[in-house]
C-alpha cells in the first residue's frame, strides 16, 4: 500500500484502488458492474471504492477521448514560446490568451530554453499559420516562437502512470 495525498488528508491506496484507477483511466465510461468484473470485486464494493476515490479528489472527472483526425482536425503542433518579460501580471495575460484560444489543447510552463510549451491542434497548415501569425506572434508578451509539426503520434496517454504508486 502507498500513502497518497488526497483532498481530505492522506489515504492508503492499495492494489485494488490502483486497478480501479487504471481501468477508469483506460475507459471512464465503465459501469460499476463492468468495473467490478475487471478488478474482481462485487459491484457494491466497487461502487463504494470508486465513490471514495472520487471524494478524495483522485478522480478529477470523466472525459471522452475524441479522434481529432476523423473530426477534421488534422494538424498538431508543439509550440515553444518565450515571453519578452516576466512577472505575475504579464504571465497572467499570457495565461488568459492561452485560455481564450481553444486550438491550444494543453499548455505548460517549463524549464529549459522556452517559457511555455503549447499543444496546438487545428484543421490544417493554413489554419496553423493563421493562428501563429494572426494571434500568437502579435501578442504583446510573445518574444519568440518555435514550432514543430507532429508527423506521427507514437504514444498519447492521458493521466499519470499508476505503476509508479
């Protein structure tokens, strides 16, 4: 068992809890009956454990993973951004910019040669060029942008690796 930090204090996470979390991370639409079958518990025991994991804040929510390509969103880019200057107010302005642009699917403040790394998903190269030239580069806080177009996705997993627990 491993002690973890939950919303309401520390809790012990055992092998069954990890199995529940791993199964839900693969398929968040599992019913309690289906989940119980996977983790070898009764449906009622599984339901109680799932509710406890939700109450502890370990399950932050449920989402559907959509196929971007089938939806016509055919280009993904990793964009590294350097800001002109730093400070809470200036970085807050950039954070609002990120939040206001739905084509930015994920954004990270990072160490290294960039201040931020953005995961940008758009229909095509023309849409990406418009986003960069019409929105990102004109932003008053953006000093430098470097982009890499994703050619092939080798792995794209949501959530943490639970085998480390």
